[in-house]
C-alpha cells in the first residue's frame, strides 16, 4: 500500500530489520561470479530484467524515455529560471568578506539577503576560505533551500544525495508492502529483497503490536531523599492517576497518559511518563503534557526543584535497558514459518544450520559481547535505511534497532519458525 499506519510501518521495520536481512545473506551467491542454478526460473527472469535495464538505448534523454510510460505523470515545468551559482559576483564577494571577517554572522544570511540559495552559496564560499578546504564534491545546485528555512536544517552549504532502493514485495498480515531503503552499503537492499522472497514463498509473515507509547522522564530534586520519596509515592498511588491524567491530557487532543514510572537516585526523582500519541511520534506532545503535570505538582510540592524536562530516564537516542525492558514507541513482534524447500532453494542452506547459527551468533555471541538489545544479525542497517528513506529521525536508530531474533525447527524439524521482537521502534 502507498499509505501505512504507524503500526503497520513499525511492523514492517521490525520484520525487515532483522529477520529479512539475516535470511537474505544466505542467498547472496547471486552477487558473486557463480550463476544461479538453471532450475530457478524466477532468477533467470530477474537476470533478464537487469540486462534489459543496462542495455543502451537510442534515446538522447532518459527523461524522455521514461515519460513515454503512462504510469508516470510528468512534473510541471517551472516558469522561473533556476540560477546556478558557479562564479562569484562582485556584490557576493563583498558579503563573503563580511562573513569571513565576522562582521556578518553566518546564521543571518538568509534574513539579510532574502534568497536562501544565495545565502548557502555565500556561506559555502566563506567556509572554504576560513578552513582552506574545498567543498567542490558537495552539491549546491538542484535543491530547494527555501523549503528547509526554519524547518529542519540551519546554515546549509549544500546537500548529500543518498540512493533509494526498493526491497519486496513483502507479504505481512495478508498485505504486500514495498520497502524503501536509502543506503550507500552494497548488498543491503539485495539481501533484504532475498529475505522478502523467502517470506513470500512461505505464505508471508504476521505481526503483533504489543505496546504503543512515547515516554519523557523529567528529573526533579528535593532537599532530602525522604521528601523525594513522598512525591514518588504520590505519583504511584492509583487513586491519583486520573487527576494527573486529566492535567496531562490538556495539552493535546491525541496525547493520553498511560503510566508513570518512578526511580530515585538519592534526593533526585526521575518520573517516566508514558502516553499514547496518535499518528505522531510524540516527543513534543509528551513533553508538553509533562510540563502541565510539573506545574500542577508544584502547588503541593513547592520545594520541588525542576532540574530538567528530560532526565535521560526516557531514554531518547541512547542505548538503555529501560527501553529494552519496558519499551518505547511501538513494541512489535513478527513471526513467520519458512518452508524447508524455501530454505534450501532460496536461502541455499538448511534449517538446522540456521537454528545453530542464530543460537551461536545472535544469542550466545551477543551475550558474550555484553550486548544491550543487540541479539540480532544487523537490525540497525535496515532501520537506518528505512528511516532515511521515509523521513524518520535517523538518530533514533539507536533504540529502534533493539531486537532479538529467535529461530526454531518445527513440523518435525523440516520447517523454520522465526520471530523478531523489537520493543522500542520510534516512528511518526
């Protein structure tokens, strides 16, 4: 489907992120010089498609060739000329000099010039002169700098291009999904695609959303540990929850308080608020709700000193046992049964070898390394690729990649039951 709910997206990320990638590597001989066995007709079709793609055409423009297909809608032509900055004009040189000398702050160029692309060009030239390093390899033209002003990146000097590949289709919960992946790592999309093939050939996979709640944990301080414990007991008293939830929920139509979990360190109290956030990832939503509660609590606890709205007990963008155990964002389990013939034909191995490798690598090996949530082949690879391709925060790959992969021989040892559990997928 073109549009996914957040739960569906979390399930896709969960299943693809570990299981598909892990299985895919067992069918990667197609990337070597040895050809596939001739009996695999679908592989022959894939090879023919690749040959067709790389054949040169008589067309002088790839855009013209593509637009001949009806399924593509041509983009409207721009009526405004797009200026390419290749040479430094006299008025630009004056501004560059003021930036180099510090008279004009780099961050103020957009507001002073009223032209975001020109501001990026001037900032880029000033940076080259200040550092003595060339930015020739970093593209400038071909990007809409107006679109990011005040939105997602300050003081730009160019942009980075990342190729996007598609793995799939992946059959999950009776629906087919194509998985976009932005990556510069060779074999990543290919191995993922091979895993999707194995799943589809076995009837697909199923997913279960276990929990759905974003967290924020402020830290407050009291004069004594006894006083801090009084607030802890107050927050954990079930009779007080409804009042606190009403205060929390005022900040949003969608944010709804679910739980409050407390931890103490001396006279410091950490309060981990968990709330549902609708279709949003919800960091700002839960932070506003937490601020409402803190304001409310100070009426009864005027000696409470608020140290920070986030005390890292949340825990955001850091590996943390609290996320691995309690979950954060979407907590998802996915499973599938891969048929014996699929394991042999598509993955080029056998069930017993897969089960043994999973135990010794993903479980025992990770335990020997003291892994935290890293009981998988390489979940972070696919989580990062999918996040970059779909506009998620790539920094949240840290906790979103927490994953444990389980494998077991079933049906008399013939077939492979595999599952992945990911307790803290953060998407929105």
